[in-house]
C-alpha cells in the first residue's frame, strides 16, 4: 500500500491530506491562529478549585479556563511542583531530575483541594483541545513524544507497545532502552521502534531530552500562561507518527513550510528526504492530486458506498449515529440475508474510513442492516476491527447486537473535521424550519388592506413566490378576485422565483417598491398619538 502526504498552505491555515493508494483516508486542518494543541506544555495558574468535581479550572491564556481532574494530576505532582520551583529560581543550568529529592506520591483517592490552591502556578499539558463550548483538558503527567519513543519524566518505568508481539524483540528493546535512559525518566517504546538499532533510538532519546532541558530553561523568565514546550505542527506530527518505507511522496506547496518539513525529515529519517517534493504547478494543489473532489464527496451527510448502498451520518451533542442503507441494491437481489451481508461488509470499511477521515470521537452508534445469522454479524464485526487497526486514535468496538447496532468509542482529542458540502437554504437559514405559511398570508393580506384603505393606493402589484402565487390565484373565485369585490381595486399578483417562499414585495402604480415597514409605522404612529 502506497502512502502520500499532500500539504496545501492557505491564508487561513494548512490543509493536510493523507492518501493511501490515491484514496483520502485522513484530513486535517491546522489554523494559523491555533495556539493550543495536544502535547503543548504551559505554565498555568489555578483559577478555581471545585471540590464537588474533584477538579480545578486552570488559566493557560485560552478564552475559557482549562479543566484538570484530580486523576490527571499524576502520582508525582508534588515532585513536579518542586522541580518547577527549582527551575524558576536556579540561575544557571536547568536542574537535573536526579538532583531533586522525590516527594511522596499523592493518594489515588485523595481530594484536589489538598493538593492545589487558588493562584498556585503549575506545569500542565494539553491532552484534549478545546471542543465546542468546552476549554482544553489538561494533565500534569507530562510526556514528550518522539519518533520511536515517548519520554515520561518523574518515572523509571520502561514499557513497550502492545502492538510489538515478538517476545524476543520486546525484551531486546526494553533492555536496550534501560541501558541508555537517564535516571528519573521513564520511556514508552512505540510500535515503529520495532527492529531499530541502538543509534536510532539513542538519537531520538537525546532529541527529546534536549527539548525538555531547552523548555525548562525558559521557566526562569516565564510568565503565567506562557508555553514552555510546544508540540510539533500537525504535518510534522503526522510524519513523526506515520513516516515509513511505504511513503512514496510528501508534497508541500509552501516554500517556508517545505523548508521546515525538509529539516524535520532530515533529522528523523534522512534516507527518506528524496520523497519530499515542492509543488509549484499552476493547478491548485488539492485539485491536481484529485483530493478536492474526494473531500466534497466524503464530508456530506450522505456518503455512498460501493455496490449501491449509502451511509447517513448524523451528529448530536451526546453521540454520533451512522445509519447503513442498502439503496437500490435491495431491488436487484432476491436473497435478503446475502444482500444485507454484502452491503454491511462494504459499509464496515467505509465507517472505519469516515471515523478516521472526519476525526469523529466520543460515542458512535452504527445501525447496520439487520442480519439473522450470528456468523454474518461476526464477519462484519471482524471487518470493522481490522479496518480500525489503521487508526492512530484509540478505540473500543463492541460486537453487533441482535438489533443490528454496533457501539464504538473513539478517543477525541480535537474538534471533529467538518467541510461545508452544500449551501445554506436562503429561506430557512439552514435550520430546516420556516414560519408557518398561514403567517405570511396574514402579512400579505394585512399589507394589502392597509395600503388600499389607509393609504388609498388605487392599484398594487404584489410579487410572490410561485407557490404562494398559486394559493391566491387558484379557482374561479380566487382570493385575488375576492379582493377586487372587497376593495373595488385590482391587485396584480406576479410570480417571482427569486423570492423565498416566506417573502413578498409590493409595488405601487408607478412601479416603485413600497417600504411596508414605513407604511405600517405611520399607522402605528397615528395609533400611538390617539392613545396618548
């Protein structure tokens, strides 16, 4: 399977598309004004301690205070605070972790009010970006991610990714890292470290240690809300996590971003630098690589799947719902069970792709087409599990119930990706609701009555949406004719397709539009004076 990373820089930010065999599987947008991303470490200030939630709200400079729960403080929060204070006061080099005497670990079932006080400064790391109306989610269990390793300060534990299954390789990596890591630093060995030699792993470890020390040097002059250590930009973090021998191209269309990525690739995988390319073509980048069309097709409410079926994806505040439909497939097959299995198998692959592509997190419920056979339900379940293995976000997948429902939970660390694939309805404003038609007819009739009687217009031209026009002109004794017998004045009704169904306008005998608000305000003004 070939992989390509296409990066398009715009005025608003960078659009990042990951293609597998030319098919879009991941899409990210990194705004130029994004200052709070997962992995960033800030010097925060405790704004409010909430004993009822066993949590605190921390000011890190975002418009909403960030949330920190007691369980995210970490067992070594007291040692971390002691280290931060030493780094802020020490004038020369950054203190070594082994120079700081460890404080007792906090109780797992303790209370946050016993650990944090209002106004206290502490180091926090973003683990979930601001989503909807919520501020960032924080943790005091700091970590720095590298290409092969994750550095965990205030720990001595070395752990290996569960995806590395070979016992010999797990033992080799653990022994190797234990021999080169400094004291009081734990390490998590990532899946991509499998088969790597000591030189590559040591280089990655040294880079993270240098990043740690460089960040803590700034603590001496840091102010509250300052970023102490910043995570890589989104494109570099994707390369850090995914770059391997299967990558054929990394294409960037911005000169400065190209230089940054070139330097980063040179540092982590110099042998792969030849696949990095600077796109300078006249055709727009995403159009040239056939991404734009895929984006429009994949981000709508309805997504087609091969074989005639389609998905309907709905979002609520609590969860996301994916409904699988057979479409015209059911009209061409006689075996319902076989049809359901075929459509569900295709849908299972597309559901996994959509979750990854849109970065949908939280609770997802997939309503598959009903299948009687437990074996068939198991087959679909296995397909979803296999496809979700390619996803970098953690997920939990439950088997399909007898009602055809599958429940999935997927890690959500940033807002869901969303692309507008349609236009807002000018009549309803995108709400899907309009004023009851009886109200617009009341408005029209009130306007006609006022203009013909109170303002003594001899004739009127009323421009209406075709549907409303039909309502007033249908039948031999139409409402238009009734107006004539009522006022003995003719009201011309004219169709206007440019008007919304709830809109209308009125012209006088000279063809000039009458400002209805002005006409009614005059009447209201007279009424007000009479009341006085």
